[in-house]
C-alpha cells in the first residue's frame, strides 16, 4: 500500500501564491513521472502539471506560466508552486503518478483563493 500525503494548502487572497508538497512512501517515486491534479465539487479531476525523472515538465492550460512543478527524489517529495492565484484555482489538489494510478490517490490538500 502506497501512502501519499499532500500538504501546504490553505486560504490565499487573489494574486497571492502557494507552495504545495506531496510526500510518498516506497521507492517507486524515483523512477516514475509524477503529476499534480485538482478537483472542485461536481467537476472531474483536472490535470495541473507533471514532471519526468529527468526534470522536464509540462502544464495544463489553466496554470501554464503561473505554476511550477519540481521534485526532490532524495526526499520522495513533489512540489507545486503557484503565482498570481485566482478564485478559479480554488480546488483540492492531489499528487499522483502521470498517468494516474488508482492506489495513489491521497486525501489531497484544499486551496481556497478569495477574491
């Protein structure tokens, strides 16, 4: 059983920033592409960003240019930094491999952006 724990969420004013972290158990983190996803109530889960083991990354259209994904393989930790947040960024944020795997969904971390 893989344990995934996201953290760093909270309430942020519009125009503010965030830094989320995701720590996973096991050694698989070091050899797979990892991603961030987000979901609002009643909506499907949305792709946010992903990063390969070589450090190359790509982003969803809604966050491109504002969010940055990074990873620290020594710590089995994935990060997501966001700038110039907007109310539309309000969601529960999750990390998971890319493509996502069912057993990796953690509890997520809530980010609320107020206007």
